[in-house]
């Protein structure tokens, strides 16, 4: 039986935003830093990407969400394949 993959539209980035992916380094970003670097709203990280399984961790005190730039880029490209 053919397996259908679900196309995710919520959180999909524009071409200009995707072209900014090479700027993301192999370092930890806060949601605000990541959003500023790529060009979307900080709340999109919490409302869309974390809920969809974006790789993230919390800082030492457990209060600040941190996302590795390289891991986010790879996760996004795998999750939001071309349609």
C-alpha cells in the first residue's frame, strides 16, 4: 500500500527566508535570535516548530529555550520537503 506523506503548510518559509539558512551556524540560538537571523516572528518557533518536533533544549537553569542553528536547518529541510 502506498504511504501518503502529509504536507505541512503552517510554518513554511519563503524563498528569501530559506536563502538565509547558510547564515545559521553550528551554535545555540534563542528563539528571538533565530527568528531575527531568518526573518520571521519569534512566536512562530513556539507555536509551530517546537510543536512539530524541532530539535531544541533548555539552558542550564531550565528557563531558556535554545536551538542549534545547524540542527534546525537540517530538521527544517527534512520536515518541509519541496512539494
